[in-house]
């Protein structure tokens, strides 16, 4: 019950144990095409170029940034938590000129703040996180795409922590490029990064297409712009691998592809709206429950992600001792936190397979017991009752 990774859906675990097939076996290429179609639905996009980057979510982030930004290119990163700092760090390593704006942890940006910063810094790209698990906040994106189109800036978003448990509408919100991972609300293991790329983003990276020697033939034209600094994360080459030409790049991580495919099928079987509603219901129950434990939730609750809540550690208890007892006495993991929040809040998730009433109730009941034994004062029974009332019982 931490902020991710969380328990996998059982059907995703089963998919992982499926026998391997060769990467050009028609079964495998069929699965690749099917996975592209499934993730178009997950991302709510018509983008043809919707595929998997092999690696954890950070691999998707790095591929998105390194394929687009050439050394010296300007990028704006609005930072509202740890992962904004990660986008900054990756863009700096790529040699981009990075401009940042920040709000305090626990808050999000207004579209006007981002518009003003674009006008001030004139970036080629805005790189932003949707849900930052480090603060539990969900950045509203619906208005930012419009601003970026109007000012001719590429909008890239890391939706890893939020997709599947909170609305994410790539095309309606005019987002040019998105990357995610499996280990949050999609309920899979870490190790595959689904991404989607729209025309405006593709126009930029296609000018940097330089197919590697050994697979290049005389029909392949080199792009006019600089070669992408990374081979592994070279998205034009990865696109050519997933496309009709099937130009060899890496060997597709077959087991992870089975997983990613299963995560998408699982989400679409439930229905995206139903899955978001389930995350909201269980997130609301957990929020009511922690208040019932006489704990104070962290941050601007009106912008909280459905799938994780931050909770101030009461002054009279040792936060790590509580986590330790939850894990070792009750087999329930809750999260610690990073940076300025380290030692100040716990983070409790309700996501993917664990966004369920039984998980919420047993976590609250266990936490009540552990907190009581550590001297924290609360009204016994109130947490579970508060959660029950959110469930309408
Ligand atoms: C959890 C999380 C990640 C995870 O990255 P990994 O490389 O899979 O560890 C990335 N971005 C955000 C916003 C996250 O919350």
C-alpha cells in the first residue's frame, strides 16, 4: 500500500510466465501491433506512434527528452516535486538549456503561470509531470496543451504515476508526447515504458533520424539535424523497429511486452472510467480513514491524485518504526518520502490491484493498532467507520 510499485494484477503475473517467441515471429510482431492499438486506447489518442520503450518509466522519460532536445535547445520544466527535478536532471545531461519554475511541494501550477514562463523563457519544449507521487499532487493539464499549441511549444508529460487511476486524455488535452510506466495504477511490474508521440513531436525527431550502419541501406536518407545522443533511446530507430520496416534495433523484452499488453487489456476490460472511479472511491475512503486515525493529510487535497495520500507523521511517534511494524507485523507496506518531506510524511497508496475495499480496511485497521501501541491518540474504530461511510455502508 505504498506509492508504487504495488502488487501486480494476477493476470499480469500469469502473462509474464508465457513462453518466449522470436522477435520476428508473426505471433510476436502481431503482439507488438496489438500492444500499439491497446495503448492508443489507454492514452486516448489516435497517434500511430504509440509503443513501448524497454526499461523502467525513466527510460521512457529519457527517450522522450534525448530524442527531441539537441544540445543548447531550451526547455521549461515546472517543478512541483521530485520527478520535476528528474526531468530537469535528464534534460541537463542532454545538454539542453533548462529553465525551471517551482511551487512548494503540495501545490500545483495554474496554466497562467506556465504561459507566463513560456513567454519569459521561449522554450522549444515544456516537460511536466502529471501526478508526482513524491507530493501526491495531480497537475491539471487540460488547459496547458492549448497554451503550448498557441505559443508553438512542444508539450511532453510524464504520466507514470497517474494514468489508469486519474483522467489522462492525450488528444483532447493536446499533449504532444507522453511516457508512463506499469507499476502504478496499471498494476504491472516496473520495466516497460509505454509512450505516445503526436505529429508535432515526430516532426522534430524525424529530422534527427540517422539509422545505424549495418542495418542501413541506400534507400535510407539521413535526417538534416544532429544525430540523437543516445542509441538505445533513439526513438526514430525504435519507431522503425515497431513499424512496417521492422528494422532491427534492440531485442524486444518479450516478457515485459506480454505484461504491458496484459495491463492494457485489464484496464480496458474494466473500462477506463470505471477504473478511475474505483481509484477515486478507494482513495476517498483511505483519506477519510486516515483523518479518522487523527492524522493530518498533506498538501492541497483538491489536487490530490486519486491513488495516493500523504499523511503527516505525528510528532510523538517514530515514523520508521511504524512502517517497520506495519510491514513485519501486518505484512503491509506503506511509503516513506523524499527530499523536503523526508521524515515528515508517509505516503499511502490505493492503486491498481490494491485499490480495493479489503486492502483499504485492513490497512486502516492495522495502522490503528500500530499507532495505538505506539502511543498515538485517536478514537478507536473511527477510521474503519469513516471508510465504510465512504463506501456507503
Ligand atoms: C513512480 C514514478 C516514476 C517511476 O520511474 P521508474 O523509472 O519506473 O522508477 C516516474 N515518474 C513519476 C512521476 C513517478 O511517480
